[in-house]
């Protein structure tokens, strides 16, 4: 599979590379990256042919957006696709007064949730100024899910659909952005959003992977039918599908429970039998679905970027997927190449 092949989105006409660049790590997620390394990562991704970059105001309290803008500013703007998020606004504050966790040494801004119409308009303008770029291609309402908001989620979701969504619809109509949607961690919130609003894309983090395919029940068939393009993040389920079932392996940012460890061990056994790297199976499986044009694995080093590119290029025989189905390790209705 060619990781830098272009996939056209049916509604907006945008073309994204199969492998995008997830820029959360550029916000110093868990540990810092130097300015030089951040710039080198973007340059190397560009030189390799990657043309889709995803960021957000919350990543490093503006740091990821600032670094993306600095790294991409002088490339031809019509040759790349850029997505960012709305739902948080940033205000200057002394570093000592900011709780950056899980980010490290972000920019000196604290954030607060704001899913209002006016807040969304302000968020887009702020992002453009942080990045120093002329326009944003994809705008996503960020994290209107239970994972983020807990018991307040229904009220937050309603506010976002009546405020932020209306703002994004206007911005799309005016041509300020080309594609709009939500970026969430749960299928239910994603499904509700596309039922409520004429969104043309969504970002789904970790809910469609080699070990998690409930999205096939309702969400992905709906997206395919309505031509909603799905960007997938978290293709490794936050770690275990990259590391394998090793001690301390992470699943959804926590130690993997035994049933997940056991399932991954059985997938690894099939990988060994067919000489297929687990990482390759994980990433290529996700983009095997026709509603998913792109996946955005995060990168924090040049070695990791190179490995992700090689991961996509690995040849996987059709018999590998047949065997996973036979052993009931992937669903029978999961499309594969």
C-alpha cells in the first residue's frame, strides 16, 4: 500500500494522503520535543510525500498549532490539507499557574471549553493567527463525548450542535473552510452528530482498529451511505497494536486488561505465521474500509515517521485476512484489501 497515495473525499473534493501526520506529539504530549526536532519532523513528512496534517488548539495549549504553522508556512498552500479543532479557547497566563498535564511545557495559555457560535468564530481566527496560514481546510468540533465531559456530555453536545455547528456550517458555506465535522473518542457521539448536522467528515479516535470494530454496527455503514469521510486516529489503540502484548502494554491510555492482551497475542500468532508485522496489519486494516480515506498516526521522532511509512508499504497477502476471520479475530463484515 502506498502511504502517500491521494484519496478524494466525496463531498468536499479534498484529497488527503492515506497516511496523514497527527501533530498531537508536537504539543509535547507526555514529554517534550525540541523546536528543531519538530521542524525536522514536518520537513521529513513533507519530503516523504505526506500532505495531510492534523492539529488542535488543545495540543500543548497552542504549541502544536504554532509548530505546524512554522513548519508548513512556506510550502505551497494548495498542495496540503490542514485540519484543526474548535471547542477550546486559549487565554494568556503565567506558566507557573497552568496545569499542562498531559502536555509538558506548552505555550503560556490556559484553555477553557467554549462550544458557542461566537467562541467557534473566535477559535478559527485564533488558530489562523497562531499558525500564520491563510486558511484551514477541515474544522472539527473537538471532544463532545462522554470520555471528555462525563455526565455533562448531553448538555455540552447540545450546546455544540446549536452553537459551534451553526458557525461551522456558515464558514463552510462562505468557503472559509472546505469540510466540517466532529473529532470524538466514541461512536455514539459521532453517530449522533452526523444525524443532527450536515457534517461531511469526522475524526474517530481509537474506535475502529484491529481489535475494536463496533463502529461496523451502525456508524461506518452510515458514513459510507452518506459519504461522510472518516479520519481515524489512535489506530494502535494508544499502544498495544504497536508494541504487541508486552508487559505494560497500553490500551486506551491504561494498562491493557487480560482479554485484550490475549486477543492481541492470538493476532500476533497469525502475524508470525504469515510474516506480517503487527503494525502493518493494524494500520492497513483501518484504511481498508471505504469510508476511511486517511489515518493519522502520531509521530515524535524521525525513526518513528520512517517506520510508519514502511509499515504501510509492507505487502500483506489476502490469506492473512482470511485467517484472521477464520479464527474470529476480526469481524466477518470488516472490509480488507
